[in-house]
C-alpha cells in the first residue's frame, strides 16, 4: 500500500463464513480512520477498492478467492438507456437533499420497514435504534445523508454517502418497500450519477460485485462499469453480465 498517509496500520480479521458464497471463508484487511488524516485516507482507500463501515475501512483478502470485485461507474461515459429513463421519469416527483450524518426517528422507521420487507433473514434484521445511530454517525467529515422526498414531504429513500475527491460512494441505502413500481434502489444510484456529474466528480462507487451472487447482479445494469482487477481499474467485459432475469432484481 502507498505509505503517503502517516501512521496507517492494517489488520487482518479472523476467518469467518462468507455471507455471499456458501462454504467459503472470508477474511478482511481493515484499517481505522485516523481523525487527523481522515479525508486523505478515505479518498485514497476508496479509490483503492476499500469500503467503509462506521470508522473502519475494509477490503476482502480471502484465501484462495478473488471473487469480490470493487466496481464503479465512470460518470462521463454513462448514458442511461430506455429502462433507466423510464425509472427517472417515474420518480420525477422526488427531491434530493443532503444532510449531515445525523440519525432521525423518521429515517429509522423507514430503515426498519425496508429491512423487514427486504432483508428480514439477514444480519441487519435485529438492528435497533442505537445500532442505526452508530451506522450513520460513526462517519467521516465527507459523509452525508442523502434524502429523497415526495412533493408532499414523505421520505421515500435514504443513502448514507461518502463524498470523496474521486466520486460518490454509497455506504448503505434503503427505501420505501411498499412502492416497488418506482424501482427506488435503481433510482438512488441514477441520482448519484447525476449528482456526481453536477459536482464534477468522475466516479460513483458501487462496492463489491461477485459474478455468481444474485444479490449483486443489479450492479451490472450500470454500463459501462469498471472493476478493480489486480492493481488497475478496467472496464468489466460485457460477457461478465448476469442472465437477463437477474438484471431486473432491485438492489
């Protein structure tokens, strides 16, 4: 790793069951955000394929497996196709706002509805208010809560987003599960691309993609898509796309 940020230390986690590939073991390389050098760390390590969770940045380093590919959308090259344009028109009534990373009761209620409807058997199913506060507020100076609201003020979607020098990185998003026709998960990503373009930022980071993981299949809809393959970001080939049935799955 580049040593230009002082006092950076990395730790390897113990092996544990992989949440995405049954029968596999997961190990992560982890570092803690240093408040004194926070912005530089987040910018550099996001561009190096790390993801943030609270005050930690991590990257999979699993023995015998390189299935997790960091991905990002090159904003200048992205042109929404017909389906994406329809989704944007369907959500034209939603207004984007950026707030400090501070938890609210309104957000938490939407978060709980989303988790119960979409991920009721997952690791976040038991998260309470204190857990939500930690997820949101243990963040860096460049982290914002993006809210999307209807004209009548209803909160429809939220994204905890890191604003870095190279782009926007969505840490976690959730949305109203009772309006599936809106395709809100897709729309949140489309609006991040628009916002990155407004800010003159080159990328929107989508996190990790695994070719045989259906839950991550939606990321291949955003073309062109780059992956960190080895030490360089490269376009992911079109034949890496999942089957057409997977393309309709919402994030």
